[in-house]
C-alpha cells in the first residue's frame, strides 16, 4: 500500500474518531464511516478478466475480515463488465469503476492489488505490468504461457519485491494440508509415485472461421501480447483454450496445473529429470479443437519418484471414481485426495481413514470457486499486509507450472526429453525452440 495514502487515511480516521457516526458534519452514512475505520490496513483491489472465474471472488472481496475495497472491474468485453457489476451488487454495497483497458487500471496509484483472471497469454505480461506499476498480484492458473514467462514472472516478483500468488487453491484446502502433512510424517511410508487425473466430457468446438468482431469486444486489447490476427468465431469466449497456442495452454495448463501441484507437494519433488508424453485429439474428428484432448504424461524425478497425469478432456468415464484428484502411493499405504475429501489406505488396500471435508470447491464445473479459493485469496491479502506467509509463493508454484509447459512441449515436438533439474533447461534442441513464443512487437514482457 502506498505509504503516503496510508498515512493520509490514518489522519482521516483519527480526525473522524470524535465525530458521531452519521452526523451531518461528516456527511456520511454509518456504512461509509465503517469503510473508513481500519482503512490504514485496507487494500484497494482491481479484478481484470470478468469471465467464468468471477464468482470465485465474490466471497473473498465481500468478507468483512478481508478488509478490501473493490475499486475496478476490468474486461475487454463490455457486457462482461456490466454483468460483473450486476453480480457484485448482490455482495457489496458500493460500485467499483468499470474499465476496458488493464493498463489504465495499473496506472492508477490507488490500486494496491490486481487479481489477474485474464486469458492465459495475458497472465505473465499483465502481472509484470502490474508489479511495475506497484501492485501485488494474485494471478490465476496457469501463471505463465511458456517457460520463458515462467522464469520471468519469478524474477519480476523478486526484483520488484511484490507478493505474487497463483490460483493453485488446493494449497489452501484444510483436508489436503492435513493429509499432506501426514504423508510427510510417514503415514504411508516412503511416497514414491503420484497419479493425477482429470475427466470431463467437453463437447464439439466450432471450426475457426473469420467473423466480425463481437459488439463490445476490444479485439486488439484481447490479443495484447499475442501476434495480431483476424477475429474468428467464438474465440474470445472460452474456446481460445482450444484454438492453437496463441492464447491458451491446452488442458494441461487449464487443469493439470492443480493436481500436478498437489502431487509435487506430496512427493516433495521439484523439477523432473525426464518427461514423456502420449497425447492426441481423439474425439469429434473434424471439429475446431486444434490440440490434444487426451494426454498421458510421465515425469521422473530424482530419488526414483514419479508423477503421472491422465487427462481426458472429452471422455467422461470416471476411471478413478472421481472427476479429478490425486492418488499417492507409498511403501506402506496409499492416499486418494481431491477437492472434497481424502481416503487413507494401508498397504493391503484397507481403508484406515475416510475424511470427507466440508469443502465446497467446484470440481470440473466451468469457473468454479468455493471455500478453498476464498481461503487462498484471503491468505494472499494477509501476506500483502505482512501478517502471514504465502501458502503457495510464486517461485514454488512456477515449478508445478513448468511441468505443464514440459508436457505441452513434448506433445508439440512428438517426443520426450531429459531436463536439467538444477535449472529447468531441456536437453533437446527442438524442445528449446518452444521455450518462448512470438510476441506482438512492443508487447514483449520484460522486467
């Protein structure tokens, strides 16, 4: 928070202390006065990207304990801004400003925090812009579009001394924290393997065709750091995930991020030594989906540990009796954990403990949100204030993110590769060609 603004608010608060609430002298309601009290600790928050993830922020923004003021709702689509205002009006009793251009939000010195929920290709560039503008950043997954950005985001957070947290919200799940702690304390012996999975039944995606830019959409700003091209039908509204690599990071970046992060956490591993992938598009031949919709990825680590990812975007068969989750195998037992529970098994397969939590975090529903996200965002707010440590600092989250990028690179070049686990570099020339991406001139992210 800007020191001058904090000092000013302190003085205003002190001056207001002797004035009756709601008095004509102050000219303010009790609610307005309440928003001043404690304002020296208040964070001014802006949200950029008002799509399906928006509902996840209602509770952490509105909670009294959060002590935040929502000052901007920002999106490149006009009706998204208007809809967001209507939705938030059911949770807060004031009106934030509506803005089209994230750069104007970042330029406003009164903004302390940016929640970056834009499309994937904007995550690192927008977050670095915000840090340069003096903001702390909560960035949704995936925190980066490629390995170059992945490293740059961590560098920026350290150099600019900003608090940055990725939306890997299961790190703030009470039941997950509990069972991971037990795993680390030896409840299943030596954990050696984690199987992660995601199952969905996404449908047909329209083939890309040139189309007029939808009314109210700033198409140039949507593209932002990505190379310019003509608009194609339905691109802006979620299907950018599947339309090549200009904007999205495929299902691995869209969802594997979460379970791979839990697996790394449980096994206490960092960068892998080897990555192998088998992936292809196997459903709705001829539709507009341009990348894999089915992936099996294998990551091998030091200490003979292994993480596997079984991703089925358009095959709804629940192989593991859940739409998503992580299974951790140990020398003396196993654990199943997802967003709502964990089950602990002994080595014979007998259930030792079945802990169904009160968590209400969404599974595969678009957008999602719930108590895990609320806790994760609240942890971020308090870390910005210096009251707590981040649950998932960006330098650790970026390691899980690297696994996503490795899997996508292996798919794109059609072969596996070895990794230098001390610095993340890939021992393959073809793979290293995909370390970064082409940027629109003038939009290249820098620290």
